C-alpha cells in the first residue's frame, strides 16, 4: 500500500512541475523597443514576468518530488541492503539516470527563470545604435519540461525496482538480532 501511495504522490507532484514548466515556456517575457518622448534614447518594455514564477514553481515541485523519493528510499545507499539480482541493478541504473535528468531539468528551469527575470533597463542611443532587449531563448523552459518528464518516468521506475529489490532482501533490518541458537553443544 505504501509504495503505491508514494508513487501516486510523486506522480502528482511531477505532473504539477511539468505543467508549470510548460506554462513558463508559453508565458516567457517578450520585449519591445520604445523611444522616449524626447527621442534621446530607446528603452525596452517587457510584458508579463509570470514565467519566472512558473519556472521557479516547477523547479521547487521537481525538487520536492526528488526529495520525497530519496527520503522514502533512503537515497539508495543508506538503510537496509537490497537483495542481489536484476531489480537491484535496474534500481541502481535508474537511480543514476534519474539524478542526471533531474540535474539537467533543474539547470534548465533555474537558468530560464533567472534569464527571464533579467531585464535590460535602457541604453543611450548617442554612442550605440544597437539596443538589445534580452529575453530567455525559446525552448529553455520546454527543455526543462521535457527533462521533468524524463525525470518523472525514471524516478517512478527507480522506486518500483527499489521496492522490488527491498522486498527480495533477506537481511533483517537494523536493530534486530539474527536468530542464533544459544544451546550447549553435546
């Protein structure tokens, strides 16, 4: 019962992170160059900055999802030893790949959010005729959303194989004494 509850909880949190990353891609800032009333300089006018909030939200929800899985599975390396065999090997590989995709997704979401929040104020037009209204590149949040999806799939599979390997473990949990006969030898 508990593994299913964890899987459902992690799936919902990952789904929210994916939705926020897609929303951030659709609502990223766009800029237009506007000339002031005296025509002495141009400046950038940015539309809504809500994509930064969506990106940070996706970042935090994905972080929460990974934290839940690592707390429940004791980060794969702590706690009881897992039973030998295929499920343990698959769990190890999925653990490594889920962390790799997690780090890429977090980097995309964080970089997109920071870049989206950065707004160029203005530049004097006497010296430089090129005004750069910097915005986040198209596809940064989409890449983050794709890696959120990859992380969700890999981490769910990791937990399934981890639970399977933990069930097949024959070692007693910490704190329990092994059954040893203490009778005299005759």
